[in-house]
């Protein structure tokens, strides 16, 4: 089953499947997330078995690196390893 191009809404956030794990043997997923400032983003969490990467197109995104919050701006690429 392919989810490529499918999209959905989660509150004030919209998501589009670009290359979900179902197409990459569960090794990688590529999704486009469009978040408004009001969305607040995800609650604090971590993934045991896969990494995440973020490329900021506009606005700012804050991620916790285990020690402090790091702010990313347009053009920044952020890699978060599993665990």
C-alpha cells in the first residue's frame, strides 16, 4: 500500500506523506509537516528504533538535545538519532 501524497490534519498542523516507512522497509520516512505557531508541536518524546531529521523552511523549531533546547531557523537541518 502506498501513502505517497496522502495528507491529513492534526489540530493546527497538516502533514503529507512523501516517502513513508512502508516504501523504505521501515528504515526511513519523509513527511512534510506544516505547523502554525499555535500548534505547539509534538509533546516531548523519543524514538527507540529510528532517527528523525528536520529541515526548517520558515519560522523556528525548538528541539531538546538531551541537555538544552536548541532553536532552528529557516535553512537549518537538524538530525535527531534514535534514543
